[in-house]
C-alpha cells in the first residue's frame, strides 16, 4: 500500500477515534449524572415501577453503547499501532492483504473478509 494511502487511513482513524472518545465521554456524563440525581432523590426519581424499569433499560442501553464504542476505540488504537509498525492493511490472521474496499468501509478492521467470516462461524479466522 502506498504511503499516501496509509496517511489517509491514519487520518481517518484519528478522526474516528476523536469522535468516539467524545461520544463515550458524553454518554458517561449523562449516565453518571442521571444515576447521581436519582440516588440523591432528585426530581427525576421515578414514581411508578414502569418508569423505574424504563430508566433502568435506558441506563443499561447507554452502558452497552459505551462498551461497544470502547471496543471500537481499542480496535482503532490497534490499527494505528499497525500503521506505525508497517503492518496496516495486512490481515492479522492470514497475513494476506485487506482490500481497500474493506478498509474504506471499516478502516480499523484487523482481518480480511474471509478471516472475518471464519471468525463469525467460530473459527480461528485464518483461511
């Protein structure tokens, strides 16, 4: 892969990482603020059990989204490490080339499509 292409992917990865970090921070602030107000007996304290269930679901959903975005942040950091080591664009399972179309769709992917499919089917990934 050309250095110019790698630089484009590196810039995209950095931009995605910055956006996700902002999202995670914002979601954490909202979840913590809401639970802090509720534990202090604030105005948002649910009156009915249905409201309590709804609030719990909302908080669990937010925490689930945060975990997913934190996983993506980890993949982005790993991709940036592969950029630095010169291994970006190479599948970590089979060491084959990851096509640009896949990198354009998911720039932080560590594996080619065949290895991703193998992983999804419970395999080790290498084809």
